[in-house]
């Protein structure tokens, strides 16, 4: 069966937490209630869901979702045992839990675990007629909802020696909030391999700032351990929270694509996509791009040069000695060993920027106090500055800008194994008057892309995955 066919819902359940004074008067609930703990009303609705959408993004520290359901009034009963719709009989006001498990031939999307569930984030929008009700329910992950109400109250790295990645782990573990019905902690919402280690130290002062915003602000300040450009993303996916560097996401993707099994399930081809016959069981086309790829952004050399993507000047004034230092950073003289998704960056062959000290259009100026706690101070027995903004911020901006040089949107049969932050191989057919069999794929547009945004869409008959892909340069990487 093709991935694009209808998927199954082993579980699609709304949990209504009842209050004793009002909602717990439901006669069916009171029959089973022991008189202790919370009173939960479980309402199963898998056969009434018309559409379900699931969203991930490496820009977002919370997964979002939504579903559309149709009801004829028999979803559940109110406190008088009178049958009604989910919204009205259960009095859906927002913050109700939703447990969802979806499966098809590609895998399982499981959001039924204690810290992997959704919360309805407001009263649903509905359209009624005399016989039925259509209701739209927006949702957000339970971690994202609670974390958005958490603040960072303490400082990390009082002695200036805490690694940024260690501080991120501690902030997540220390994140907790108390409500009228429960105490919620962010412990066990991340995996060790999904928090990439950093090499730089920093003092991080909470100042009662929002937890998610505080971690997001650390992304351009983080330098990956063992090499690679500064620049991280903080996001949530089906594995929980991630704090990953651009460098390591690309490097890990290369290693995974060396394995045939992984490469086969992460390679998509566009050949006559409009004629793809996805309903044939003997040719499901599970890894074919279904619609022509939409190019949202292509490389713009003028804007990239003006924005400092390829070359920048960094000026530093020492607040104590008033000494002035100036450096030129380019993609070519980068000692961080930039890893890209193509075959090599060539900005201007006739004018190598690493030899021309005037070849820049963007200047960053910093007034640095080496003894400032927020800047990390001086290395022991050395005059070398560490963890000052001039060492990471300009180069992180270069890397973010380079990564977004190309953006492409594609739609494929639903693949529940995909997630944001992974690399996929995209093969696009050649447009030629020669025999296509001689060179089937366009080597300029084809190659590895990073998944930036992902949406799984399910309706009563079909299921698709829409992807926004990013790449920093053309062609296949040199090692492939």
C-alpha cells in the first residue's frame, strides 16, 4: 500500500479534566470515581476526524498540530447524560489533553506518552448546521505549552566556566511549573545525543526571562565542540527538545547517508511528478516528489556579499587598554572547517577574497571588556580572549546566511520517519534535448538538502508530507 493512502488512527483521544463543582457531576464519571485524584473524562474520536495536520520546524521550540472533526451530536454526553458534540457536551475551552497515534506503511507517529502529548490551545472554531457541526481544534505540544510559562530565575556559570550546552541541559532539567491540577517538569524531554556539545564557556544570567527565549538567544553564541562554525538551532520534534549546530546536523547527515538503508528512505526523485500514479500497489512511488518543486529562494550573490555571507570585517576595541584590533573573515580562510551541502564554495575566482583585505561589505564593531563576567574573561595564563561576541556572533551570522541561500518546497507521500534537522537527497530530472538516460538527474539542482520545516497532512483518503528544504550551495558534496 502506498504511503500516500489513508493512514490509521490507533488512538485519537481527548482527555477532559473535570472539576468537582461543575463538570464532575457527569453521572457516568461519578460511578467510577474513587474520590481521590483527578477526574479525567476520556473521549475517543478517531472515526470522526476529517483532517489532521502535524507541524515541526527547526525555528520552533514547540511542535504544533490541528485537527478538523465532524460531529452529528453523539461524541460524548454532558453532566445530565445528554448526548452532544465534543466541543459543546465536553465544554472544550482549551488546555484539554489530546493523545494521538498515527501509523501507515512508513512508520508510526506516537504522541501518547506522558511528556509527548498535545494540548488544545483555545476554544475551537466551529460551523453548525441543523444536522452536524464542523469544529477546528488548534493544538501545541504539552512541553511547549508549559515551557512557554517558565522563566529562568538563576544564573549559570557563576565562575565563567560552564559550557553553553551544559547550561541548556540544566535549564531544561530545572524547568518546572505548578498549576491547579499538576506539577510539570521538563526533565526527560530531551535525549543526550540531541544536545550537541559546545566548546565555549559563558555566564548566563536568567533575570526571570522566558525559558524558551533564553535558550534561543544562546543559539548564535554557541560554538560546536571539535570544530565547525558557530550557529545552533533550538527546536522540538517527535524526539523531544533539540539543541543542534548547523555543522553537526550536516556532518551527522553525511554519516547516515553512507548507510544504504537510511539513504534509500531519505532519497526523493522528481521525474514527471504530475503523472505519478500513487494508487498502484505494484508501483506506489513512495519516494517520488508528487508536485514540481517550488523554489522559494535561490542564491543572490549581490545581497549575499552585501549581507556579509562570504566576507566580513570584525573590529574590536579593548575597553581597558583601548587597543584596536581588526580581522577579515571569509569563507575561504575559515579555520573552523566549514562543512557545506555542495561541492565547494567559489565566490569570485578572479579575486580571491582571502588575499584582498578590502573585499568586504559588512563590518561588525565590538567594544569588549575582557574582565566582564558576561564575556567569559581571559584564558588562564594567556592573553587570548575567550567567549567574547566578536569570536562567535559575526561568524554565526555568516553561517545562518549561507545556510538559507536556497529554499525549496516539495510534497511527497507521507513518510513518518522524516523529521526536521535531517538531510535528504533530492534528485531532479534534467531538462535536455539529448537522451535523458545519458544523464538522468540535474547535478546542479540535485543534492543533499536540510529539512527546515515539515508538515504531515492526513485526511480520510490520503496522507502527504510537505517539506521546506535548505541548502547553502549547488551540486553534490565532494565526498559523494
